[in-house]
C-alpha cells in the first residue's frame, strides 16, 4: 500500500499508525525526473505487498520537517524503517535496489 503524504502533520500521523509494520519512505518531488520514473515501480510493488509494508510518498517541497528529520539532500531517496530504525537506504533511480529493499521489508 502507498500513501501520499499531504504535509508534516499528516506524515507524523500516518507514520505512527503504520509503524507496527515495515515502512518505506519515498522522498520525491514533482520536478524530479528520476522520481517520476520510480513512482510506478514503487506503487506496483506496494500494491503487490499491501498489508505487508507501507510506502509513504513524501514531497520534499511540502514536508520540510520530515526532510530535515531524515537529512534528505537528494531525490529520489528511499529509507526502510522497521521498528523505528532505519534498516536500509539509497538515493538514486534504481528499480533493482528498490526491489531488494522491498524484499528486506518482507523478512
């Protein structure tokens, strides 16, 4: 399942609701070409694994507190959070790395 985050308060609320299962944070931007290419790949994998992990789509231009909290400085950036801890991360267009991250989320 993927959730589009509307603002920092929404991020905090959804993160708290979903933290019992793995969460993949997808930091993106409307103007980011590689982000646009990754989005359908991410959404398909999230749909295939609905209920097993959640992907939060976070626009860096809207959710400035989340960007600061996780020290995001490039897009796309992906963070795998399990039990409140970052277990994996990468910052690039890489369907292969995303697939590997999704597999880690399922373990």
